[in-house]
């Protein structure tokens, strides 16, 4: 069964960022993504992105 990936739009909504900014973060390597016709982000990678930027 294929993994449920998020689109850039979905990720942008969850992070309350623009789609442009999410694509920038992908290009900078801050968010892991896979190109499947368009950028797709695994939900756990989005969680890791947020976790890495959370104060401890």
C-alpha cells in the first residue's frame, strides 16, 4: 500500500506558510520531499521539520 504523502499545498496549510516558502524550504533541504510529478512530503518528515525547530 503506498504511503500517504502531503502536497506542498497541504504542508503549507498545516505550517501556516505560503506554498512558495515551503518550496524554498524543500530546495534548502530543510524539509525532506520526494518529486512524484510534483513535490510530495511524507507526514513524518513534516513532523520532524517542526520538531527540529521547537524550543526544548
